């Protein structure tokens, strides 16, 4: 008796405390309080009682839950027994509801006749048919007007076909606009009149279910393009947003129709049985039977869906696993385990829905046969990721609503409630981070592609090269930053104190920094190389023994492709002084030796003509800044005069221009009697003496060659 009295007092005190909190939170502002009427006398007495120190002390001591209530949140064996007993009682109630089904229908029939002025249930169907016919009439008029406008527009078209997204948009308009008119005419006409409440609760959901079913089928028909094989000259496969053949499209259209029809029938039956005061167990029994229809459609789809032919399929393991999974979901629904049911449904349908959404967006922006169509990757990423965010957010919101029903008792514990809210909030944060990252990556990739194909003056090319160098590094840093910020926000939402975590990470980072000084040196050196604009992607550089074309950057290294093929990965800290051979211009010098008796003035004129011919060359001329010129005599060699030549070109073209200049100079010298210097021996005297001298010279040359060959052999062996 004393325990019951204490519980009663605690309950009353809790009510008083909740009421006081509600009054304090919902109290108006001072300006409003002055204009509001004074509170009733009982409320003033309640406020005075709450201000009493004794009552406050009693609430503080007795209002808190007993220590036994703060036990571990881990379920015990008794908790599982309670849950098992609840499931058994639910199933027992479903079984006992079978004989009561005819009585419930008779009671519903009597209720309908009582509430709608003695009319039979058939009157409800007649009224529904009347307003549906009104909607169909308005829809027919609108479709006739739209079809006439389409024929007039087609007749005025002279040439060309509309863009693919225009065709799809027009198809959506011609399919959805009449349906909107149907909804306005049927539901609007129904609301014009005043009906008995029960009649409105029966007819209005039927109209809504019909509209939703037709909307689903129209959208499915647009996505699969199953109504017409050709739209405005476009084939069905080209306009279809979900790529598949006609057979698959027809199959999935029929299955969507069956599933949507059964689902909306169950939704309508649930609402109507609630309005007609069916017993809960009878209502659940009827809904479970309709759920068997959904399960049958799902299993038939699993086993009969069109799939790619494979060489060996003896057991069809995937189909059996899906069958078992769907049956388990139906049993979870019958057992009343709503949370587990929806988690299983999400695992089954969310990945395909997200994949189909991405396919639809990509199909809307691309066309396989039209490779040169201009695309907008940023808009594509925005629409695709935004659609994914909306889908997952709606799924998380519905799951949160299911959790709040407390069917599993998870929300009784504050820690579990906070954890669930943190998980749902973390999902939203990760989705937002994913959207931001893909938009940023799309923008950066678009700018990189534009910089790669841009052409213009030297300043524009230099700017494009710098963007191609810096933007990939910015993209990597953005990925790390977004991931880190999103991760900390998710941890914070889960109740993890991120302040000490950040401080610990900072201390750990300092320790890592001391242990990896070379890594820090590489990263900082790379930042300064980028700041100084020392080199860019596509430029040819040399650093010590490394040389090659810059291919890409990392956070700590650069990749150089040697002109013979090998690729070097060099840390920024070891680069040192860098020779950039691809900036602005290049002066290439080369030497040619001519005979001592050559006319140097004539040689200079010939080289000048060669330079003029090079400037007129269509391929090499635009790459020459200053054509080939003879600088003068460089030195006197043993066999002739060494002449110096130079040419200024754009970076990367000097080798080709030098090779072409060599060939043209040789031809010019040959036509004008200019000889190239070569080793010769001149002997003065008689014929016998000359012959002996030549033989001696030949022997001397042979001995020198033999000595050189022997020296090379010795060096090779060493």
C-alpha cells in the first residue's frame, strides 16, 4: 500500500514538473503578458505550490528514478522472453481474428448505412465512379488540346529534330499535365459538395489512390518508354532513360503495375478499415493477406525476370537467396517487428534505387551515338547527388518515424535514443559532404579539361598550364579536408567529444612531424615550388641527373617522363635547382666545319637563304622566333674551319628545326662547291717519295686505330 502511494505521489509530482516546464517554455513575452488575461486561480495555486521549498526538495529526492532503473542497457534473458511472449500474443490474436472477419464486414456495412442516410456500400462505389468519370472527362479535353497543339507544332517544323531532353520533357508534360487536370477535377469536384464524414473518409482515399497509381504508371512509362516505339522521329531505345531492350521494358512495366496496384490497395484498405472501426487483429489479418499478394509478385519477379544468359546455371543460388530473404521480410512484418522490417527493406531496395537514379541522370545528359554533344558535368553531378540525397534523407526520416513508434523499446533509453539520432544525423552529414565533394570535383575536372583544350596566346597557354598543375593538388586537399570535417561532425553528433580528439591529434601530429622530417620537407618544398611556378605539367625540366616531361604531381613528389620512356618519381625535397627547358624560348647552337679554302662570305649568304627557306616552311616556320644565322668562325681545327650557327625557337621544337637545317645546309653546300672539312694528308715530292709517305701515313693511322681498339677492349674488361 505504501509503495502504491509513493508511486502515485511520484506520478503527480512528475505531472506537476512537466506542466511547470511547459508553462516556462511556452510563456509569452512581457509585452504579451500585459495584454493577456490573468491566469485562473487554480493555476496560480499550482505555481505557488511549485515555488514551495518543501515541494521542490521532495521533487528533487523523490522525482528521480530509483537506482534500479539505471541498470545496464544490455538486454537480459527476461527481456527476450517478454519480446517472445509479445510476438506469440500478436500471432495468437491474428489467428483468433479469422472467424471474426464476416462479423466485422457486417458491422461495417451497417455503419455505412447508418452514417450515409441508409444507403448501401454500393453507393460509395457509384459516387467514386462518378467523380472519377468527371476527372476522366476533363483529362480527355486537355489531352485533345495538347495533341492538336503537338500536330500544329510538328507541321510547322521545317528541318532538324528536337534535342533528346526536349523530347523527354515534352513527353513528361503530355503525360503529367492531363493527370494533374484529372486530380483537380475529381478531388476539386468532390470538395464542392458537403458530404457525411464517413463518406468523405471512404471516397477521398479511393480517388487519391487512383491518382497515385496512375502517376506511378505514367512516370514508369516515361522512364521505360513502353507506350510508343517512336517519339518525334526518335527510337524508343534512344529516348528510354533506363537503358534496356523492349522486352525487358515491357516486363518491368507490368511488374511495377502489379506491385503498385497491390500496395495502394493495401494502403486504401488500411484507411477504410480504420474509418469503419474494424478490430485491430482483423485489420492486420486482411493486410497480411494483401501482403501475401505483394510477396507473390516479388517472388514471381525474382524467378521470371529477364537476365543475361550464362553458360552454366545449375542451382540459381541468387534466386533462392532472394526468395528466402523476401519470405523473412514478410514474416518480420507478420511478427510486428517494424524496425527490423524496414531495415531489411532498405538493404534490399536502396542500392538499386540509387543506381537507377544515377543511370537516369546520366542517360538524360548523355547519348551513346552523339559523342560530340556538349555536356555540363557540374549540373549533372548536382542533379544526380541531390536526387540521391533526397532519397536517402527520406528513407532516414521514415526510419526515424518508425523508431519513434517505440515498437522495439529502443527509445526508452536516453543513450540509445541519442545514438539513433546521431546515426541519422551522421547519414545526413555524410550525404551533404558527398554532394559538396562531387560538386567541387566536377568543377575542378571541368576547369582542367577546359585548360587542356584551350588555345590562345602565350599568356593563355601559360595560365592553362599553371591551372593544370595546381588544380589536381587542390582537388586532393579538398578531399582530405571535406572527409576530416565530415568525420568530426559525425563523431560530434554521436556524442564523442572531439575537442580532446583534436588536441590529441595535434600532439600526435607533432610527434609524427619530428619522426618524418623528410616527408614534411617534401610537402613544404612542393608548396614553394608551386608558389614560385617553377614548372608545370607538360614542361620538360632537368634536375641533377633527372630529366623529363612533367606528367603529374602528388602531395610530396613529381613524376617525370624521360624522352626514352622511363618515368622518375622524385620527392620535392631532393629536386634542388631545376632547369626548365620549356619556358618562353630556346636558343640552339650547332657547329659545322668547312675546308680552309672555303669562301666564308658565300657560306654566310647560303646559310641566310637556308634560314629564309625555314621561315617559309608551313610546319616549322611558326615555331621559329629567330631563324638560322651564322655567328662566325668559332675555331681553326686540324682539318678545317669550325663555324658557329644559332637559331631561336619555341621550346620543344629546336631539335626538329636543327635537323632540317642540317639537311638544307648540306644540299646548299653541295650545289655551290663548299666542302666539309675531313682528315687529309698532303705529301710534297716525287711519285716514289709521295707513295712512301702515303704508305707511312697509312701505317701510322692503322697503328693508332689498333691502339685505340686495344684500349677500348681493356676498358671493357675492367
